[in-house]
C-alpha cells in the first residue's frame, strides 16, 4: 500500500473522527495515520511484510510503501524515513531531522540544533538581504526618478532650442527678405530715374531734330528760288544759314551714373558675402561644440605661468620649480591645450598680447611632438602654427612662410578640420585668413601655444 499526505476529507472513514495526520493510500481512501494497522497487529501477515487498507483490505508489498510527509492540521513536517515530526536541523548536511535521525550514526558528529533556533540565522540573513535589496531597489528608483527628471528637463530644453532655431532662421529669412526688397526697390528707383532721364534726353534730341528739319526745309526751298529773289534778301538768308552749335545733352546724368556704380559694387559683393556667411555658419554648427579648450599644466614650460582657471598663460623670466614630467616642454616656452582631437571639426579663439619685443605662437601640435632638447617649430616636427611678433611673422611650414600682415591680430581664431586635414588660422576680428595648413593628421593633435618675453600673454576665450 502506497501512502501520500492529503486533506481530502474532514472525517476519517475508519474511526469516524476528525482526520489526524491524514494519509491517502493508492486505493484512494483517506484516513488517520493512527488508524493504519501496525505490523504487530497483523499477526501472521507481518512476516509477509504486507500492509492492508483498513477499508478495502487492499494488499501491497511493504517495499512499495511510500512513507508520507503528512500535512497535519498545524502544517507540521514529518520525516520521510521514520514518519516522525521534524524537530531538528543538521547544519553540516543542511537536512531536516526527526528524533530517530538525530540519534542515528550519520549525524552524531554534526552540528545539530532545534529547528526553530536553526532557522533564525537564515531568516536573519534573508531579512538582511531583503532590506539590502529593498534599499537598492529604492535607490535605483530614486536614481531613475532623478534621471527621468533630467531627461524631462533636457527634452524641454531641446524643444525650447528648436523654437529658438526656428525663430532665429525666421528672423534671418525676414531680414534677408527685407534686404532683398530694399535692394529691389533701389534698383526699381534707379530704373525709373534712367527711364525719366532717357525720356528727357529723347525729348530734347527730338526737339532739336525737328528744329533742324524745319531749317533744312527752308533752305531747300530758298535754294529753289530764282537768283533775283534769293539776292534780294541775301543778308537775312545769310544769318539764317549760319550754323548753331547743338549742345547734345547727356543721356544719363553723372549723379545717376555714380548711384548705379555704387549699387553695382554692393550687389557684386553679395555672392562672396553669402558664401562667407554660409561657410561660417556651417563651421559653427558642424564643429564639435561643447568641448572647451583649456591649458594643460602638465605640459607647461617652467617659464610660463598659468591662471587658476587654465584659460590664460603669461611669460616669466624666473623659471618655476616644477616636478619633471615626460609631458612637460623644456627649452621653448610652450604649453599644450586640452583636450586633444583625433576627429571632427573644432574651433577656439585666443586673445594675443605682446610685450616689448615679445612674440607668441598659436596652432596645433601632434601627440608625438618632441618636448625635450633642441627642436624647432615646424610642420616637419609636428607643429602647425603661426608665429606672431612685432618684428616678423611667419607660418611653421618647412621651410617657413613669411606672413605679410598689416597688423598683429589682437585675437586669433583657430579652425581645425581633422578629416579634411585642414587648419585655418584667421584674424578673429576681421575673419580674414592668416594662414591655412594642409596636412594628413594622424593620432591626436592638441591646441598649441607658445609665448615669450615679459609682458606677453595669451588668453583663451570661452
């Protein structure tokens, strides 16, 4: 007879009382465990090791017996081997034990405790882990909430920027339309003035042609008169035949010609102005904005003093006592900017102040540029820059290129296009190019600055 735990009925069919430690046989009958006959009560049947169902007397080999783990009214757990209630827990084997298991040889040397006591540390660890997980969950939810808030703010900012862009371009289009209408109105005005002066010119010339035509007709008629008649009024005819010089009027007045020429020069410059504006706009919008260039103190020469915000550098005659570093420049008063670039378009601007006899250099340098010992400033050595001084200015090509500048620029703009291999240095005030380098950049390139002579300094504009 095979037995399993069950609560299928409330009353035991054998004893007619409430089910106590209910079990169910393979025959399907449910009864109390005490109602199950013990082998001692089975007499001769005990030797055959057969258990009988109290109701149907169904016989099954005891070897087929499945000892239940009953589910009593209070939910106690029973030993599968002995059918006794579980009271102990073996920490070594992590097993539940009844009294008989506890006294068995396999657990004598093990750490065994009461179930309620043994379970407490595990519950404490579970509670501790639960608290940790709850705190982690709360923290993650807080982080999510903060990040959601940030994203919400960013999305609002993006929407605001979209409106600003639309408004800026609408204003630009409106301004361009206004200028277009103004130019067209001025051209229309000139057209009307030209037509007016043309009509006046044609009118004057037509009048003179008509007058001359009348005189021609009169003279033709006189030529046909007999000699006696012609000679009678010879003096009058002679006066009338005298040629009068015709002062031909100008088709277009000098004042109108001047207006046309001035407007022509303005219109002629429009395509170049639009091209420059478009290029500046593209450079501005496509450059990797948001990356602020600062000075890297680890690269600064000992004869340079950097400001606390790393935006300004000036020259000093007294060299500072700085720790040696493979990144630091020795000899030339040089400092590199940060960060370095290995892709994209980037722009920055430097204000220049030169002391008496001083100079400066602005450009970019390769990551592998030599920083110790004798070296020069040239593209061959990994430096693409312009050198500005009150005596002479040149570009660091190999060999150098003299720059004929009308004045030392007070502010130098640097435009780097890494993929295109182009570096443009320009007068930031006039936007006139100072020099353009073409190079096949490889690896990182860094903003490059050098300044010498007391009173000379460079300042990055944020």
